[in-house]
C-alpha cells in the first residue's frame, strides 16, 4: 500500500465487518436486534468483538477468530495488519510507543444463560503466570436486557465478607455451584448501569443481560464451573488457561466486603461532561476508574464537533443515523455501525438525521 493510500485511510472512518465470536454460553438475539437482522437467534455466538487486534481463545476454533476485518476503499483488511503498516499514524505516538497495538478490546455481549463464575488476571498475575503485558480488567455498560424464564437481569460481582481461599477451594473441588454463587454479591441491573470489573474480582453475568464491554486486550478467563449452566463441559485449558487449578485459584482476590462497599467499589455513576438542547456528552469510565481504557456516551439530535486527542478512538452506533464529516469528506453512519477513527483525524463533526446514541471508546490513558 502506498504512502498516499495510507494517509487517505488514516483520514477515513473505517467500518468493521460483523465479527461474532463463539463462546461457552448461549445468546446473541439482542445483538441481532441491534444489528437490525431480520431473524434474531440465540446460539453459540453471543458476542460481537469490536476493533479487535487479538484472536479469541477456544479449543478447536479458527486461529483468526475474533480479529477485526475492516471495509476500506482498497478492499477488506485486518485491523491488525493495517496498524502494522504505520502504528504511529493509526494509533497515535504514545499508544504506538508504549503498546504497539490498540491496548483495548470492545465487545457487545448478550447472554441468554448465566455465564460461568469466573475471574480475570490482574496485570501482575498476567505478567508472572501468563507472560502477558495485559491483564483483563474490564467494564460493563448495561444497554438493555430481557427476562429469561421470568427472572430479571442480574450480575454477580465480588466476594462477600468472610470468603477465604480455603472456603473457595473446597467449593470449587466439590463443584458446589450454589455455594459459590452465594459467596458473590448479586446486583439487579437496569439500562444505564455501569460496573468496573478489576482483575482478580470474581464475577458472573446473569441471564438476560445486554451490555457493552470495554476491557484490556486479552482473552484470559479462569472459570470455576466445569460444566456451564447450559450443560457444556469445559476443557481444562478453558478452566485454568494452562496454569493448573491451584494457580488458577490464586488469581482471585480474597478481599470480601459488604454489599454497600461492593457498590462503592465497582458500581459507577456516569457524569455529564457537557450538554445543550441538542446533545449530551457523558463520561462512563475514565482515568478516575482505570488507566486501561475509557468510555463516553454522546446522545445527539443535531450537530456536534468532537476533537481528537492524539490517539485513535472507536465509535459504536447504538441507534440513530446521520453523517460524519472529517478529512474534507462526508460519510454516512447508522445503527449497528462500528467505526475506527485513526489518531491522524483532528476533528469529527457528527450530524444526525435521526436522534442517535454514539458510544465512544478510548484506548489506555
């Protein structure tokens, strides 16, 4: 690809092809609904990975599953390959020098069944046990949901007081699932709720949850259920990621707390940054919560200028449609679009033809 072609791509909002990923739980109908697919279906592809430069981990799965493919004026191109052509141009100087990759992974997730009880590594554990510069601190922004078998949408997050490594190890050994669930705080959720899930904190997404997840760019998940709620037997590799069961149990942080303290630690209140008669810009996750990523929400019925900050960003169109003006050209957007904006873009003007909700995802601070 020539220098001029690269420069043109760096000024173009690049749309991702649909990128559904196989998981150990079922769901996905609400992703189909969001994507305006005529036939909504729950199956084994309950996640849409957005602007992913990493492949998913799964036994007997395709080697490149999860990697983003972009539609460009020069044909289809992997995001990972595009970035490699000029990291500073597309990522920004700081991100390129520090990480050499995006440093973030974004997902849409729809759970028909409860996910297994699990934990992700913090950075120290990831470096020591998995030889990875990234852990898997993540965040959940609840967009919607549905009742499954008459049950409201809930999540499980964090140990209650009094849970020790010995208690947890015995519950795992005996596969006492109800006992393990009873060790975790349960939150009933509503659209607009936001939660930080730091590495080391146990959790499980309940059935009927539809959310945007922004996280560190790994697929390391330690699971303590050997059979999923849907009846799928999980391989040893997907339980402990190759570190062994004893080391897997060391991934958990055993610092239990009351429900009130859990709410303070992990439930986030979005804050309005600016607003007018035509727009509202909120920060959901920012540097006060983590240095791993950021998320803002733009509700717009009109026009809004968004200035660049020297790094790339990703826009997920939750609903609405309109035009984007940048680099001297205009581009359309509509519900279900996932767009990559390179660090070279200094400003973007959004102009809606229908009221829109635009989720703006940012790399590490």
